[in-house]
């Protein structure tokens, strides 16, 4: 099975460094220089732009979820399901 990845000219390390700052960026906690650097990177990097938009939607979804306990047995079922996943490399 092959996976399509969008190619871009940025260094993979730059994307990883940016990824580490996305939460602070979304929360408005980055300084002006970092904010501008992230915005410039996003203009040239569709992969990171997709990651940012996905993170924004996830944060928005989590903010809208009611604080309710999970159903009885959910944690046990989740642990069992996680055991069936292949190990990550």
C-alpha cells in the first residue's frame, strides 16, 4: 500500500519545529516573530496548513464536548482495542 504525500521544498525539520508550536499559535501564546514565521511557513506548506486546520477543528470540537463521565466498561473496552493495534515504528 502506498501513501500519497504532498511534496514541498521545506526541510522536514522546519515542519517538526513548527508542529511543536502549533498549540501555542492557536491559543495566541506565540510572540510576534514566531507568529509571523508560522504564517509564512503555512503559505508555502500545504501539509502543515492541513495539520493546523485539523488541530483547530479538533480543539473546537473538544471545547464543545460536554464534561460527562464515560459509560461503564468503556475504559476496559478501549484498552482491549488498543492492544490489537500493531506497534508503531
